[in-house]
C-alpha cells in the first residue's frame, strides 16, 4: 500500500518561504484526500494546455520541500492538479501560491533544502 506524502516536520523544514509554499500545497493535497503521485501526474498529462510537464519524482520533491521547479508552468501545473483533485477553486489560492513560488525561486538557496530523513 502506498504511503501518503506527509508534510515535513519543522525540524526538517523550518519556517521559511519554502515551508509556506509546501504548506499551501499540502493543504490542497490533504483536501484532495492525499492522492497518489500517479493521479496528480495523470491530471497534468491530461491538461497539456498548461505546458507544465513535470516528473512524478519532481512532484514528490516539491511536496516534501526538497526542491521547487524553476519553471512557473511546472509549479503551476502541480498547483492546478491539486486544486482540481481537491475540488478547490484555484482562483482563491493562485495569488498566494504565485507569490510564495516567486519568493522561493528568487533565492536559489531557498528553492532547495538538503535531503534528510527524520
């Protein structure tokens, strides 16, 4: 049985712009009943108009705050997929998500954290 992706503890991902971005995505992920990466990927593939190709591994790495896509379209596709799967209106969260993404990618060190396990 697959394990859902959990929000990293504060010890691994302390308060920061990266954590805020990951928390926003996790709110949607939880609203969508923690779908498998396959479901997120399938939604993205079914909506090529967003030009947001991203691998399942990159989706996972984004959800655990290991790194953030440098391409807005890729990050936006994950966001839109989670909104759709959660039945959430993306317009309600889009401005916040875009601002958070911009804050993270503006600082190359903030867009990545070293991978470690609890």
